[in-house]
DNA sequence: TCATTTGCCTTGCATTGCAAGATAGGTTTA
DNA sequence: TAAACCTATCTTGCAATGCAAGGCAAATGA
């Protein structure tokens, strides 16, 4: 099992959390996630996810000119996205409590 | 995104951790996980995973008679499984640190 | 004998993340 | 002006994970 397999489903919540503080564009998201410790997160992972989130209306987008390179597509949270973020945080907290119990006990119940 | 989507890849580590303390059989694992807070974890999830872990030689199995019902298949950690468990714990700790940073900041960097 | 409980397993599916590469605009250097 | 190199977005095709739905089998009790 690779490290990235553990990400499944968690990445969306992380993107929502980062957008919570303000607009970001895809390339920037990839850089921030790397700085947060998610190494080897490729654009082939992030862009399709952003597109899906746009279809689900969790995010709003606007195109802006870049200082260097092609236009940037900025993402920000919709109202629906804010609600989804709150749900994610609840789920994440429950999950980490459960896993920590198991890992720290190393078994039993 | 459903709650269970966040599990992807984490379940294997939890199974290894539970087996660390001693032999368990599949049905019992499902019950323990439920008590740990993983509700709605079905046998359609657990049994195929156990079979895969057996193929990968992470676990050893022995059949025993049940007090009520068909034979039980008991699982325990192999040496390889113990190593895998340690790797999982490292990865889990890194992941939860990263996600907590993002969720608690709610963005920035 | 028939329902219930315990216990294992299979099939087929949707979703997620990734590798690899295509496409484009801008700057720098030769 | 051409070559090289960043920045930036997107697509295709794949493997892995978890789940719903269901079947099979052994023991117990009504």
C-alpha cells in the first residue's frame, strides 16, 4: 500500500479548507499542498478533482491574467462548498479519533 | 463524498493493528471495527481485503471450529505484516499531522 | 422441520488518485 | 529570431479501494 492510497477522499476536504481563506489557482494549490507535506501530489490528481468540484458547485471560478504564463483559473468556496467543508471536518475528526484509538491500543477493544 | 470514501487505504492498517494483539476471525474484526466507531463497514469490504492480505503474506491463517456456526478462519500477523504495520503507523501519523495543519489553519500556509 | 444466528465468500460497480503526456503563454539567453 | 525554460491548464487510460447485494454452510432452538 502506497502512502497516497491513504489520501482517498481526504484531498477534497483539504482543498476546500485551503480555499476557505481566499481564492487560489490550481498550480498554487499544488505548491501549498507540497509545503504542507503532501509530496508527490501531481497535477493529474488535482485538476480533475477541481473540475469535479466545479461540476458539483462546491467552488466558483474566475479567470485572471497571470504575471508569467497562461491565464490562471482562480477557485473560491461556494455556500455549498462551505457546508461541505464543515461536514468534512466533522468526518475527519471522527476518523482520526477512531484510527488513533486502534493504532495506540494496537488491538484489543 | 461519503464518510467511507475517506477510509480508502486506511482500513488495511487498522486490521493489522487489531491483529497485533492476537488472533481474530473475520466476523469478529467487523464487530470490533464497529465498536471502534466504523459503522456500516460491511463484510463485502472486509473479506476481500483479508484475502488480499493473505495473498500478500501479511497475515497467517488457521481454521478452527466455532461454538456456533461454520468454521472460523483466524488471522494473525506475519513478520512481513508487522513491518507493514509499522510503516502504516508512520504514514498515518504524517497524514494526520498534515491534514490537521490544513484543517486548523483553514488555509494559508 | 423451519427459522435464526453465526460465519465465510463472490460478483459487479462507482470513485479516487496517478502516470504520462498534450497544449499554451511568457521570459530569458544565445 | 530561435531555443530553452518556466508557468499553467487539461486529457486519457489505468489500478486500487470499498460497497451493495446476494449466496452458501453449519449449529441451535422452536
